[in-house]
C-alpha cells in the first residue's frame, strides 16, 4: 500500500500556514518537510492531520486541490522466494500433464511404414474411391434411364417433341432428386457407423 506522496507548492503553503496547529509529535515531521521544500515526500499521516485541520478551520481549500500534481510513492512489492521442493514438484506435475495430453492426442495415430507397400495396401486405399465412382455412375445411369423411359413412353400421349422432352426432363429431375435423397441418407448412415 502507498505510504507517502511528493510535496507540491500548494501543499507547502498550507503546511506553513498551519504548522503551529499540528500536534507536537507531527510538528517535527512538518518542519522536516518544509526544510526539504518541494519535491520531498510527506506521509499520509501528516496529510490526514492537515485534512482534519482544514476541516476544523472551515477552509474552502480541499485536500485534493493541495495534492494536485503530486505523485504517490508505492513501496516495491517483495515476492517471497519459492520453495525449491515445491518448484520441483510443480515441474514434475507439469511434465506428467503434458505427457498425458500428448498420449490423449496421439492415441489413435498408428505408425505405418510405406517403404514396402503391398497390393493389399493399395487395394485398401483405392476401395473408397472405387465406391464413390460407382455411386456417381449409378446416379447418372438412373437419371438417363428415367429420361429415356419417359421420352419413349410419352410418344403415345404427346405428338410434339418439345412436350415430350419437357415431360421427360421433369420425370428425370424427380427421379434424380429421389435418388439424391436416398444417396444422402445412405451416406449419412455410413458416416454414423465410422
């Protein structure tokens, strides 16, 4: 906590005026402050006594006006020396926690050697790509087949080619949306199993 502050000229004037009114034990401290002049330090005890004297006299000068421009001196905080045993224990605990975190992060990582890859490894890596290609091909074939069936089937209903193409596009779009819905649901189920 702060113990003293730097003296300013207005504070010195107030101390000179009220020097004789201070209690005897504080008069010596006030004399020392006045002898040192501006820039010296004054304790908060003397400031409290000055504040009470100003109140008793009914002065229109307030303490904050006297302290304007002064600096508060804060004592330097001295941290206690840490216990070496405690520091060593803390370091061990930190190392243990870091090791556990590393193990938790890397628990599903496995070491794979790619120096001598086999065809089985290649097959395992290609299988998901093959599934995706077959799914896309199946989707396109379904849409094309729906378009062809509806185009051929509408020749008995519509005589104009534009109406046949338009109705075939609508049917192919509906079949494509249905196929896409089923595909998304299937993929969602497969991702849930992983």
